[in-house]
């Protein structure tokens, strides 16, 4: 069995649950936040720092690694774990989403997608079979099906077409998948249309994947609409299998997603906003680049016990960011990842000890969406 999942504890008053995901490269406690390492690195972090922060599993990207350095090089290097010196679980996305969001798409049809590389403009073709072969070559523990994620807003017909393709492509991925030590997850599409979500979930669960992702959300729709779709989509997925909500990871969305029964999350937010000098803290977002922190000798988050908050001040980190010093980006990224990974650990404890709903309410009362 390439992957196994067990539910350890269910929450009484919500769909939240604590689980354990067994993969060839180790065990993952869920709910889990997965740092994104698109080009075989979580930007500005070394694998040792990721371990120190408590990262259990990281994400990487078929689209990017296929274009550069190429799947062959990574395969020759012994696979993605060896290549990037990360000896814990890795999940790779299938590349479809990145083609739509990054490349200048030349054509999409039932066969696959033809696109021009965002790096050098060269022409390429990705199909369910090719995306599956690339992920087998990379050797990730969890590979994702090649899907079509429609934009938001999109017409019912557009979303219906994407559901049909996503289901047909899922069968082709399953057919092409040949690695016993790698799990292939299905991805449910359907936009914000309930009947299409139901159809997509029915067609994918009929294929009996070891895990399921909910795609096509956090693509620009209002958060309350995303939550509404989650409310009726999560129950359509088998309770005994892991549920992964793709591309979602602000603190409020993590809490809401856990409450609705989601086990796995990823988001570029913590690393991306760090590059803009924004720190996630228990009282909300701190834009540490702002002049107001020039003489602030407090840590990024006075309630955080991470290496950065124990040793550096806002004033120093602001100075580094203003001076475009690499250490500024590293320290802000380290803290942001620690903050989200620590939040997930607190959530797991709260579910285990039966106070998750109270924890969620108290956290949200303090974590103001606005900048502090
Ligand atoms: N914005 C949400 C989102 C994000 C990702 C990317 S998640 C990711 C990013 C980098 C590395 C690994 C996974 C998606 N990927 C796929 N395949 N389908 C989606 O509908 C989708 C929706």
C-alpha cells in the first residue's frame, strides 16, 4: 500500500478531525499545512530549517520542474528527494493549473494542453499521460491528477466542460500511473455549481483514489462562496481518505477549512508575503517594512517562540528588508512558515482535547484580518 490514512479523533461539534497519513517517506499528522517549494526549494529556506520549523511534507511542481531543470535530470539525480536533499514526504501538483496561470496557453483540447514556456517561449505539450510520467520520474510520494481548473467567474458550460475533461483525464492518469510507491490523488472540480461538484465527486470517487483534492477554489471567488462550496463538497468525499484543499492557506481559511473537514492545505502566502515584508502574527498582519517599526525593538510576534522571534527585532528585520538584504527575506519567511505550521499543531491539539471550536473562535477574535 503506497499510502494509508487513519482518522485518529473526530470533533464532536464540527467536521474537524485529526488523522495520520502514512507515506513511503514518513508519517504526516493532519490537519497539515504544506509549504510550497515550486522549483524544488521552499524559497529562502534550507531543508534543515524546514525540519527545524516543523514542516512535515512539502509541495513541488511538475510544470516548473519539467521546464527547468527537466524531469530527466532529476530522475538521473535519484529523484526529487535526493536532488533537493529532503528526506520527508513530497506532493507534486500535476502542472495543469500552472499552465493556465503561468504559460501563455496556445491550445487546450481533450488530448491535453499546448503552451509556450514562461521561461523561454518554447512550445510544449502536456497531457494526462505526460504529467503522470513526469511525476513518476520525480518520485514524489503523492502525485496529482492532471485536471482543468476553470477561472472565476466562469459560465456553467465552461465549468461543465472542465468537469468532463477532469474526469476523463483522471481515468487516463490512473491508466498511465505505474509507481507502486507513489499515491495518485484525484482532484474534484465543478466551480461554484453544486450539481457539477456532485457530478465531479461522483465520477472521481468511482475511480477509488487513495486521496482527493478539492480544486477550483481560491481562484478569486468571495471567501463565503468558497466556504459554501466546501460545506456541500467535503461530505461527498470518503471520510476514510485524506481531503486536500488546493491553494488555501490564510489563517482564517485554514481554521474554516479544518472545521469543514479538510485535512491538507497549501499556500504560497507565507513565503510570497514575506518577500513584501509582511509577517503573520497572532494579532494579525504586520507590514514590518513600514516606518512605524523603525524603532520597534519587539519581535515580529511577541507571542511567538520561533528562532526569529527569540533573536531579532522588528527594527532590525525592517532595516534588512529596506536594504534588500537577503537575510530579511529569510527571517520573515522562516517566521511566517513557523506561524502557520505552529497554528496547525495547535489545531491538532485542540481537536484531540475537544476544544477546537473554542480555540478557533478565540484565535479569530485576536487575529484581525486588517494590518496591525
Ligand atoms: N488556487 C487554487 C488552486 C491551486 C492549485 C495549485 S496547488 C499546488 C501549488 C504548487 C505546488 C503543489 C500544489 C491547483 N492545482 C490544481 N492541479 N488544480 C486546481 O484546481 C488548483 C487550484
